[in-house]
C-alpha cells in the first residue's frame, strides 16, 4: 500500500466510537477508512450496556450483535451505597427492558466483522505515526511492523480512546476532572450467582463485580491515584480493601481470586474543551471520558460516533452549523452526566473525611 490513498474522512481507532462514525459516514455516502493499531481485537475494560442504549444500537444496525448468546442479559443492580444495606434495582420497570453484560473481547471481534461487511476500509495493525495539515486537507502517515503508508483526507477523526492520540498531535489536551483509577482482576466462582452487577462503596473507593460466562467474575476497585500503593503492594492492598466490604466479600469468598494479573487503569472523568476543529473531530473517550459508575462509556462512544458521522457528512455538504450542533449535543449529554455523577456521589456520606470521598464531592467542570 505505497501509493497515497485518498478518502473524505480518516478515522483513527477502530473501537465502538470509530466504528459508529464509519457506519454513519458510509450510510451517508462519505468515503472513509479506519486505521486501527491492534492487528487482532484485544479485551477492553467495560462490559455493562444499560437498557436505554438499545434504540441507538438499533439505529446503527448493530443490535443483533449484543443479542448473541455470548453476551448475557442482566436484569438489575445490587448496590450498597449511602448505607450499609444492599439495595436491589430491577430493570423490570424500565421501558427498554433488561441491559447486557458483554463478553467484551467477543464484542470487539463482532464489531470488526460487522464493519468489514459494511464495505469500510479497515486497516488493522497500523498506528498513526504523523499528521500534517494543509489548507487543502490532512495527510496522515501510518505504519505497521513492515511498512509506512500515506493517507489523505479532508477530515480526521480522533477515535483513539482515552489517550486521544490525534488531539495530542494537534496540540489539544484533554482536561482531567479527577484522578480516579481502577484496579482490575479476574476471579472464578465456585458456584453460579445471579446475572447482576454488584456495586459497593467503601472508605477508599468503590467495588464493581460483574458475572461473566463460565462462572468468571470481573472485579474492579475504583480509588484515587494518590491512594494507590506501589506495584508490589497492590495485592495486599486489594485484600485489605476487600475485607472492608459488607457484601461483596461474600461473593469473593466463594470464588478463586487471581491477583497475578492485577491491572491499574485510568478511569476518571476527562474532557476536551471543544471536540472539533476546522479539519478534525473527536469521538468517544477521546472527546469525553466517563466515570464507569455511569456505565455510559460504550453508549456514549456509539452515540458520539453516530452524531459525528452525521456532522461530518453535513459539513462536507457545506452545512456550516453541523459541527456546532455536534458540540451542543455532546456538551448537553456531558452536563447531564456531571449532574447525575455529583448527585450519585453525594448520596454516600459515611466517610465524609476520607480522601476518596472528599475528592468525589469536588468533581466540577470549570470552563
Ligand atoms: C475500568 C473501566 C470500566 C469501564 N466500564 C464500563 C461499563 O461497564 N460500561 C460502559 O459503557 N463503559 C465502560 N467503560 C468505558 C468504555 O470501555 C469506553 O468508554 C469505550 O471503550 C470507549 O470507546 P472508544 O471507541 O472511544 O475507545 P476505545 O474502545 O478505547 O477504542 C480506541 C481504539 O483506538 C485504537 N488506537 C489507539 N491509539 C491508536 C493509534 N495511535 N493508531 C491507531 N489506532 C489507535 C485502540 O487500539 C482502540 O481499539 C469502562 C472503562 C474503564 C476504564
């Protein structure tokens, strides 16, 4: 692929946001290409899809993917938050019905397959190396372990996730509103449990436990960067924190816990000031990253890809307000999220003086 390939839009990143952008652009007749760094899909964090994501997934034509038996329906959450009691929230009252617990690796594989059938050019195993802007458009150098190739386009989409690599090259920095990190590990249950998400607040953060297929559990503890111990002490830190749980420790007592592959991942709220420029637009986590307590990341990635695709297609048809409308939609969603987030954290008053909870009351978005 040594001849320069030209498209109307180049999308860097082939996760949910990049794929939703591409599907929308293709449906609007805009030529586009996705550049994805990983040769094969990798397992990402995040598996809960709330019931209200369904209309969007239908609009994108990918609802059938999550109806695959590899993904499990889930009917509610159990949450110990704000008091010592375990509360049950059932989706039975939700007009959209149940949510889904994804097998995330399988889902990423399905998304790739789906996009390939939908005629998009999907360059896998290629990383963005260099970006040059001209008055006439963008030139992008991408490379894999064999070659460097050049692509040209009128617009570039940053769909690279939290690290927002395209924005970084453009000198646009995301603002971090807090320093939350997740410590994640796997466990295998010795007996099956209900398909529900379990959440529990403790003094130094909160726990998230999601059952997967084959009696596996995804377990995460969310805390602040400043409370994280050094790497060699992580396992004992997690054990101690687990002992503080009133309810989740009952689940983990009937499971084998695998502390050998503990992962520490950024998981706070962050945002770009403005999610677009003259020749670029950011989608998904690259534009706005959400606290996983909201279970909004994947839905937001699809939604922003959908709206960005429409904005770009309209802009290419000389509709000048298209990008402004995109910004308006994303900012409104983000402001609604911020309000819900602060209300939700404010429900927890048992450890008002702990570093973690003090910090949670201070997450504000100052423009
Ligand atoms: C701990 C944790 C728990 C979470 N739990 C949930 C949850 O329960 N529910 C939920 O909805 N969301 C959850 N999320 C968030 C959710 O996973 C993300 O919001 C979602 O994956 C964002 O999609 P995206 O397409 O924007 O980015 P990503 O899925 O990160 O995709 C970005 C893609 O870009 C590629 N890429 C990166 N750099 C380059 C480059 N330079 N060149 C080419 N390609 C590149 C990457 O390989 C990747 O495939 C969670 C997140 C975390 C951290």
